[in-house]
C-alpha cells in the first residue's frame, strides 16, 4: 500500500511540475484535471481558474474552427492524436501556436473513460520557421545577387539573381573561391582588406568592380556581412549591378559640364580648362591662344527661319570647328552663337591666325539644313597669354573685344591690341546708358516723307529713331541698334517707336495737319513677339488713329523661316486694318512663290537697286520687273534712296511715282515735318 501511495505521489509531483501542459477530460469534453503548466500556456492563474473558465477543451481556443473539428475527428477515429499543431487564443486574446498530443483512456471492457493529453507552446519555433521560410524566399526572389560563403571564402550557395546577373550557375560556383569574382583592376590586396574589415567589424560595404562569366567587368555595389565570426563562420555577400547608376552619374556630370545642344564644353568647363592651361603655360613658358568667335547674322537666321534651323546651324558649326583643331585643343560654346577655342602651346600670333583661317575656310561652304542651304560667316577675335592678359577672365574678355572689333570692321578676324580695351569699355558704357535712355526720355523720332514725285504731295512718312544722349549728343542708330540687339533691349525700343509714332500722327491730325499714313519698321524680335497684335491694337486705341493710317514695314527674311506662321501673323495684322509693306524687296530669301500668299500691300524697292540709276541697265531691268510684278499682284510700289532727279525720272517713267529719299527731304524732327505738311510746295516735283 505504501508503494502505491509513493507511486501516486511521484506521479502527482511530475504532473504538477511538468513543463508541458497536461490535462484529462471527460468523454464529453469537460476538464477533469489540468496542471499549472497548461494554465500558464492558456494564460490562467492556476488550474482551478482554467477548469472553471474552459468546460470544453476546444471551446474558445482554436483560432480556426476547422482545427477544432479536425482534432475531434482524429481523436474519435483513431483514439490518438499526435503532434497536432494549431493556433489558439489565450485568455488575454494573444494568439499562440501549440502542439497537442491526446489519447483515449478505456477500462478493462474497452469502455471510454476519459481523454488525456499534453500541450506545448511552440510559438517560438513557429516564428523561427517563418523567419527561415521568409529568408529562403528573400534569398531566391530578391533582385540583388546573394552569395553565401564559409570562413575561407568558399561559396556555399548563390541565388537565382546571382545566376542571372553573372551568367554562372549555382552548380558552377558552389565550392569555388569567392575570389573568382575579383577583377584585375581591383587586385587581391583590396579584396583581402574588404574581407578583413567584414570579419573584424561584422560588415563592409562599398562600390567596386566584379566580373560576369563571359563579358566585360561591371561596377557593383557590395555589402559583405559576417553571420558568424567563429571558426565555422559564414559570410553573406550582396551584389547589385550599378552600371545604369554609373551611366546616369556620367550623364549628369556630362550635362553639368557640357552644352546640351552642341555637346561641347560649356562656359564653366571652358573657364576651368583655360585656368589649367594658363598654369601649364606658366610652367612651360609657352604661349596660349584663345579664339573667340560668333556666327554672323545668326540672329537674322534664327528670327527668319525659326529656332529649329538656328539650333541645327549651331550643331553644324560645332562639328566644323572640331575639324579645325588638334586633339590637345579645347572647343566650347559660351552661349547663344558664341564659341571659344583654346590653343595651348602656340609660338606666336601666326599659329592662332592659321587656325582662324582654317575656321574661315570651314565656314565658306554652305550649311545644309534639310535641303535649305545657308551661308553663315564668322567673326573671330584672337588673344594670347601672357602677351595680352594675365588671367583667364581677362584673356577671354580681350579675345571677345577683338572679335567685336572684327565684326564692326567687317574683318574675318582680328588680334587684340590695347586700343580695343577702350572700345570694350565704350560698348559697355553705351549699353548701360541705353538701359537708362527709355526711362529718361532720351529717344526721339524723325520723319522722312514719302512723296508722289509727279504731284509733289506727301502721301506718307517713315518714322525713324534717334538717340540724343545727354553727354554724347546724337548717337547714330548704326552704333546703338546693334548694342540694343545684343543686350536684348531692341524689343522695348521697338514698342516705344510704335506708340510714339501713332501719338505724333494723332497730334498732327488734331492740329489740322493730315498725314495719310505713317510707316514703322518692325524688327525680327518684334515681328515674332506673340503679343504684336495686342501691342498694335493698344497703340491705335491710345492714339485714336484709324488702323488704315498705320503701315508696318517688314523684311523678306523675317518671313522665310516659317511661312505658315508668317502668314498667320500678317493675317492678324491685316484683320486689324493695318497695312503691311515689304521692305528691301529683292534682297531677302523668300521665294516668289510665297509672295502671293503674303497679305502685304506695298513692295519697297531697296536703295541698292536705285543708287546707280539710270546708268546701270541690270538695276533698271530689276526695278522694271519689280514694278510689273507689283502691278500684277495688286500691290503698290515705292522706291527708297532716291537722291537725284535722273533717278526720280527713271522710276516715274516706269510706273513708280512714289519715292523716298534725300532728293525730297532728309529725315527731320516733328516740328520741321509739320512745316512740310503745312507747305508741301517746297518739295521737289517732276
């Protein structure tokens, strides 16, 4: 009896102190007994609380009711359930994983007495398994290549991304040394250092070069991690192909240092190269030449043919300039149509002049713009270091001054001399004064009459701008108009001319002086201004003039780039009732086939055809043809630059009685012109 009691006591001690949960239930599922471990697993204070809280071993526990049904089915069928895994809720609502074993207990007659079983909390194991599963999934599906090695750098495993990235299969790589991936440009010393740092600190990361199976090395971002730093240590190497990143970085660096249109070095890069060249010149005692050039008439071409043609012209200029230099020379685009050439190691001006002559020869051939052939010359300025300047900025500035001198003088190129410094200072001063001129009312208009030579009547006038500078007296338009164009001021000046001309005519009319029409010249910038129609409407509205009084003079080249757009602009002006005159007819680039499409009212014969009349038979034939053409198209015609009676008689005899020129009157101020309107009898008539 004592032995039996001892056995029962031992069993009870085991029951109470077991780490596994142990229970007994009735056949209908009521708890008969439970140990403390089971209470703890389910979140109860003690077994009594558990038994009172749960009358059914499955009720309220299983997260998925199907698990409860499956557990009961197995137990009823087999009388045993082994290692049944399921998720259950504890008393607090926490979800845990359990592994449960249960069996049916019968008496000697095989009658079911109860069920007994054990429960283990396997949540930690399940989480570890999930982590491993996720790790395996990541290993196989991540976009980065992964290599697992042992402590001796032998490859234990590689993932699919590695196979795709390098072209090596796992079968080829497992057992190989990871050094197989190193390339000659890196060297084993650097590779050893990478592994040493990873082993010592736990991780190394950086960018390097590695290899593919059958192609060139490629740049890669690496991350090497020591998983276990013991004798049986493992390392995980992550590789990411950064070829595209490197290309993007190179592209960004290129665009930061080069002109997007021509792909030549930009101003910043040119100045850096110039500074470096000056340092080398100081070290070697050699000279350095700078050629500063721009494209003649580029603005006219750009305005007349459109920005697409202008951009293509600049690209072709860049290609031609490259063909004129040595490999050691530098060509850059400073902006707009301005380029620079740096020629290191030149002996004297003759070497720079030889290069300039090559450039001029390259510009002699026409530029082919998809069937449109354009001739575009260049003006070149030359400056030498250390002869002409002591630094990069001053050297470039003096080459620019020499270029401007060449352009003004009609020279192909010019070498800097000290007098040009004064001219540059004068140009800068003139530009600064020009910016003040509009605000300080320094501009004025003069008016040249358009005369019917047969009757002597004034039939119109052309408004021309003059600048009365407070210190310089009268500044010639030939001097300040190019400066205004270069400084971007021409648009504001043109707008002022339009408004002032309309205002003055309105003033004369209010005084009883009737001027049939007033002509205003449009610059290319003004013609292509999208607000031109509105500006014309505003000038007419402010002055009260009828639109038919205003005549706008344009040139052929302003319309040649985009004929459809030019027709649209002219149509807008004609719709206002404004008349349009084609100035300098016969000297531009437009096709006569387009002339019938342009809504113009007048053709203006250029003075170049009038100057040598009546002696020049060719000029006479051209003029006769223009007059006949105008008549056939329903245009009126006027000749400018008429200075002699013989010229006037020749023109009148061929059907062009309306003329403009010094023979009748020079351009005069408003008061003098008012006197002419009052007493036109003083004008010459035939």
